[in-house]
């Protein structure tokens, strides 16, 4: 059990761009894809075993330089329509932590981890306040955690990775790795007349808990071999894990509710940069995210192969539709699954799971600020029930899964023997030697 900790704020300042934003760039329009996302922050935590706290000054300097390239990140969002690029800057907080870094990483606790972020990442400020906030946490005896929150109104996880890569390259003096962002989302998906934030979804409140499971590369390889079939001959890592998690979560729901059969659906986010026409580069800033919904009706086949077939069918149907018409002409491939999800979230007669994958964004490689690669990269899970977030483990072969379920279902889920034959429950991140 992680001991009680105290986090004391010792400094707070705004980091402004190193060069003022030109007048012709003072208004940055949001694309319709940006307008459609909820006003929350995307959170990320980067842990380093270093005692070199002086380099934080270089982090500030390089952040200032990076904000000149990513100038909308230093502005203020207005009316869910545009960013006023006023060079107010990013909020940078420094904090002192009362415990050792090893105490946090030996048994990571989701509630504790959220304290290292600079703001409640579900705050509505993401839609009207500071676009970017950073918190450097200094641990007793050495070690630093950099917590970062970037408004979802201008960024998805791929954009977050691009920003971190560029900032870290500048901080470490690796100028050849500095990324110049592309602000090309508005021509691809012109904004609509949406003067207020989209309405929030009314969801039932459950006593929920978030747990972490780690799937090592060898276990994922074994799972992929098991679920491969004539329809999905070479499943991806994410497909294989999504099918397993879906199966075990729906089993936990049925056991808890006392049902022998119950319909369910699995909502999967998709990076659409290489799936739309025309495709856009990885460095394109904005919310290039689509989604699909895989379904399993009451009484339908529930084994892993059946579920992975539904997942593969979902992504293939999404990709086929995305390539038919440019987003500038028709955004229904994005909007229709979102509207369907809103309807499914309010239903009591089925289980609905939401999954986001941060895999293949190379966050460990991106986040070398001069201390070396982070010891651990993590995130935080929204309070939405039945939420799944997948993040690459260090080394790139394994995957960490954060999942949020109601308390009763989690008690069943975390003891599922099929799940535990592939997953390690919340193993230590701390390394010695």
C-alpha cells in the first residue's frame, strides 16, 4: 500500500512563447473534429529516476521555444470555435513530494497518480482556459515525474506525442529531432456553427474502481496465436487484448447481475490519419480520431475468436467508409458512431465498453528530455464507467491496460483465470541497479 503523501506547490509561472505569434496567426480556428470532442484534458505522466533537478530550467526554456512552433497551445479557447493565440503561455508548476519515487512505482495507484497532474484533467477549463499545463514533481531522495495536461479541444494522443517529441528534442539539444507541426485540420474538416460546447451525456454514477494490468510481449504473442482464425488470420496486439478484455468484462457483468446472457458493445477509438482521403501526416495537429462499435447480441457467440471477428469487421467497415469521401464533404463516418455511443451509454439493458489505444505512439522514445527515456509512462482514466486505456509498455512489445469498472464487477474481473493467464496484476515499475 502506498503511504500517505504530501505534495507541496513551490513555484507556479506561465511559460510564454520565445517569439511572439504573428498577427495573421492570432486566431486559430478549431476544425469540426475538434469541436465535437468533450472539453477535457489529455493527461500523461512521465517518470524519471534522475536527481538532476536543475535540468527543469532547461525544460522551461525549451518549452518556451516549442510553444513558438505550437503557438495555439499558448492561447485560450473561445466559444468552442477558435483559439485566441494571445501568447498567455502554458502554466508550469513545480511541486515537492514527501515520499520516495520507489514508493509510488512499487505499487502504482491510480488515485495517487492523479495528484501529480497539474489540474483535474476532467475540468471544464479544458474548453475555455489554459490549453497546456505542466507539473514537475520532485521526489524525496531524487526522481522526477512530469505531469502534462493538454486540452483535447486541440489535440488527440497522436498530437500529444508529436508535441512531447518536439519539446524533448529541443530540451536535449537534439535539434535534428525537432518536429514542426502541421496545422491542416480545418481544410480537411471545416468548422461548423457550434457556439457552445456539445452537451454532456447523462450517465449513471456507479461506485467504480480503476485497476492496472500488464501484458508482456510473450503473453500477447501467445494470445494472438490462440485467437487467430480464418477471418482474422493475423490479429494485432490491440485486437487480441481488446477481445480478451471485452470477454472477461462482460463475463464479470453477467456474474454480478446474475444473467446467463446479456448484449454488449465495444466502442474503439481509431487514429484516422492514414485511413482517410487524402491521408494526413502523423505530425498533423488536431483530433484526427474516428471510432467504430463492435456488438455482441444476447445469446451470440462469446468466445475470443467470435469477439475478435466482430472487432475486425468494425475496423474494416470504418476504413472502407472513411476512404469513400473526404471529410470536408461528409463527416458522418466520425459523427455517426459518436451519436450511436451516446444512445448506448444511457441504456440499462446492455454493457457498453469504451476503449482508447495509445499504442504505437512511441512515447518512451519521444520523451527523452536529456535524462534518458522515462522509467515509466502512464496516464489517467476518466470517471466514465467501463473505460479501457491501452498504453505501450517499456520496450514496445508489451501493453499496459488501465480499466475502470464498477466495484462489484471488478472483484470478479480481476480474479478471472483466463485474464490472469495472460496479464500480470499491477506489477512494480521500480527498477534497482
